[in-house]
């Protein structure tokens, strides 16, 4: 026999008799659709948690930068810039969205560290400052962004 042994032909006949066959295109499409639904469900659950974590991480970072600014003000009379504080901070003085934060001193006794938030623009609703961070951390939220 040139095109296969009698054992191969017998095995093919046995598979056909048992109803074994390959998967159809429809079956494969159903499996892919189910996997897509599962992936969508996971994304819907994970993305909001990621955003809350970014806000809370930025709030912790704001507090660290505020502490460094207070230490700076003990030795200096001027309001520190981020460049002045970089030496005292571990890592870059950036928020969770890789935007540099800014330090403001409205008066001699007050230091305010501000993050531009997710949009990267200061003066918008998603900005984070010590007061908004206190509310977020107290309420367990983190949904400002």
C-alpha cells in the first residue's frame, strides 16, 4: 500500500465510527467569545482598583514631599522648589502619572504640595493636594481620578 498502512486506515475508520472529529470554526469562535467575555469582566474589575491605587500612592508621595519641604524650611527661609527637595527624596518627585508635583507656600507657616492628577494639568478638578488626600484616605475612596 502506497498511501498509508492498513493500521492507519483502520484507525481512521474507528475514529469515524466513534464520532471523533476536529473542532469546527463555530466551536472555536464560541470559545474565543467566552474568553473575551472573561477578559472584559476582569478588566472592568481591575481598572478602577488601579486608578484608586494611583490616587492613594500619589497622596502618600505628597505627604513625603510635604515632610521634606518642612525640613527644608527649618534650615531655609524661602519656599523650596522641587529641585531643592530632590536630594532629600527617594526617587523622582513625580506622581503616579509621571507628572512632576509642585510646592507652594501661601504663607510662612504653610506648605502645599500639589499633583496635577491624571490629566497632567494644574488647576483642574483631578488635582490632588493635602486636603483632598486627607478626605480620600479618611473615606477610603481614591476615586478622585
